[in-house]
């Protein structure tokens, strides 16, 4: 029993040649019916039976011949099944005729997009977030795609007569399978990492917001593992939407603003201390003025207020002496 994709090795003839042969045979049958109808040597009963038999043969031959024709476009494949047995896959482009009793399952091998709507999940720290994904996928193994996932309900017609399954309906079944498995992989990956560095345990830890390339690679691997059973290859998977869930978005925004203000204040204070230190050093080295500890403390206090204030300070001119 075959369990993997193989090339079809059965009888496969040129569709154009077989079309000519079928037309010739049909014309010959019609000519035979005409000759029997005008013959005067055949009894009436035998003539009736012969004409009915030829008409039935004409209908059966025409139907079976038409069912045997198959057209394969670029990046398409046809899975051949003969009374429940997989007999290979035709990927060669063109117009062919095969045994009409084959069930021909046509699949497209073209790349397809899945733009999944954002879903609500919890990150590693338990914060609810909204996350969406864009996936580019295609079918690479027609055997797995045809027999490892259930889409038999999409078939139409009589399989014993080689009815062709509606490819668009089959591809919608695959799209639904890819969507469900993508959501599962996305939930798993989102739960492995924190939303951003403020929630991470260490600065080197990967986060959903700052480590996009690494997270996308992990997500792609997770999807490939889940979709491999269906013979589907993930060409690309990347996070397309990332935000806090609406119920905590306002709180997290204020937290981010507070973190930004604290970081800015740290820079301002660090710069102000450096400037005060430089001022005192320059005054001391150049012997411009001798300041005792009280005067130094007052000067440091005034400079720190001026340098760290959010609003512009108003200058005050000291018109008195040093000690007034």
C-alpha cells in the first residue's frame, strides 16, 4: 500500500489524439445506425434491437470518453485513485486522457495567503493581548493533502464514474484546516513570551514586541509541525498585529508613559549632576571665588532646580554683596 506521493505511471494519452479518435468512433457509430436504418435485408425486430443497442453504446462511449479527459494547468496536480487505490499524481501540464474509471482529485499547488483576524490570548506573564498573523502556505505533498485530512464531504458526483471533485471547495477545506492550526500555533507561541521588555524577567529574554524576527521563525516552525500531516508547507509566517487587549490597554499605556518619564528624568538628573560638578570644579580650579560648604550647598540646590525643572526659570539678579 502506497503511503507517499508518487508519479502516476498508468496509461495517459494525449488529449488531442484521443479526442480525434473518439470523434471518429462516434461518427462510425452514427454511420452504422444510418446504414441499419436504411437496410432492407434486416428484419424490423432485429433493426430495432440493433439501433437501440448502437444508441446506448454511443451514449455510454461518449460519456466515458468525456470523463477520461483532464486538463492540468501550471501549478496544479491531479491525484489518481482507482477503486480506492492510490495510483500516483499527475503534475505535468497539458491536456490528457486517462482511464475514465479513475477518480481524479484536482489540487492547486499555488501559494495562498491567510490573513487571520486578531485573537485574544494571554502572554507569558498573563497579560491579555490581541495578536494576529499572516501566513503564506501551499500544498507540497498531494498524498497527505488528499488522504490525511477529511474532505470527502466536498466530493460531488459518482466516484466510481471518475467524477472530479470541486477544487475550490476542497481548497476551502484546506484553508479552514490551516486557519485552525495557525490559531493553535499562535496561541502556543504567544504564551511562551512576554509582550515587551517591561514584563520580561531579564533584558536578554525574547519578547513579542522587540524580537519580531526570532518570534516569527519560532511561529513558522510551530505551524510547519502542525500542518505537515496535511502535506502543507509554510512559506512564511509573521505576526501582523500586536496590541494589549482593550480592557488593559489604557492602564498599560499609562505604565509605558510612566516608564518613559522615569527614564527621561534619570537622564536629566544625570546630566544636571555632571554640570553642577563641572561648575564647582571650574570655579575651584580657576580660583574665581572661594565657597564654603553652605554656599556650595545653596549653589548646588539652585543649579539642580534650574536644570531639572520642567518649566523655564526666571533669572534673579543679585545686586548685593556675596553675603547679602
